């Protein structure tokens, strides 16, 4: 199999597994009347992402997120055509996760939770939601550069990245769902038919991811 085909395949598989577990924890929380809780949801997202990044990082970089891919593209560490292919693979993985979630849970649970699709909380303006998603994604993509892309990065697998997602969800989960990932929102939204404020989850993460890629590459990365 061609190298790029392998990269796209693992982006598709890793994204699907990441979202199935993460969004699945949200649905299971509803099924269990809150037994999972915010901490459990954050742990589910963070731990499965840590594992998937550790498993597939050496093949594709394990982006699993259009905002990460966009940040890497801004830093000129991936070409625009390949970045677009990554994003398509990630979106497809997200849709498959949504389908698998729909098959795994009752129709009632899927309807009431919108398959775990992130949503802006009541009382949070859309402008604030964009800011929150941009900030959380900036933190996430900075952790990707600092723990995986930078040649000086500590050898900790994907756990720096997964832990960042976990703590971001602890802060932003009740406010915006702390998506930090357009594909994470798009996949379940497509299957559930839930598009409320969907644009927020593209604009915020892409701004945050792109800014993180620019800042790290321009001001932090050691020049050769």
C-alpha cells in the first residue's frame, strides 16, 4: 500500500475509534443517569486519544482533527493537497463513528443526546463559544507541536496530547462541549441531523489550530 494511503487509512480508523469512545461516553452518561459524569467523559476522550496517537503517530502523525492538520499545514509541515485528504479521511471517520453509535444505542438515547454532538450551552453567546473553542484548540495544537512534532519533544507517546484534551473538556465541556475538532462535531451531527451553531465548531478550532501552528513554528521551534 502506498505510504499516503496508509496515512489516510489510519487517520480514518483512529478518528473513528476516538469519536466512538468519546461521544459514546456522553451517550452512556445519559443512559446511566449521570454515572459517567464530566470527569468520566473527559477521561474517555483523553485516554482513547492518547492510545490512538501512540498507536498511529509514527504512520500519519495521528492528527484525527482538521484543526490539527490545518495547524500543521500552516507550519508548512504537510502539503495542502495531503492536508485536504487528511481532513476528508477524518470527516469520513467521524461519520462512521456516528453510524456505529446509532447502531449501538437506542433511538431514544441517540435522539436526546444528538449522538454526543457538542452544543453551545444556554447563556453562552456564539461569539464567546468561538473564543472558547479557539482557545482550547490553541492549547491542544500547541501540545501536539510540543510533545510530538518538535524534535526536542519528550518521548511520552500521545499522553501529553490526550491529557490536554481531557483538561480542556473539564473546562469547556459544560460551555461548548469542548469539541476542538470540526470532524468530532460533523460526524455525529450528520448522522443525528443536529446542526445547531455548527459553524462555531469549524471557525473556532481552525482559528485556534492555525494560530498555534504559526506561533510554534515561527517563535518556538528551533531553527535548523
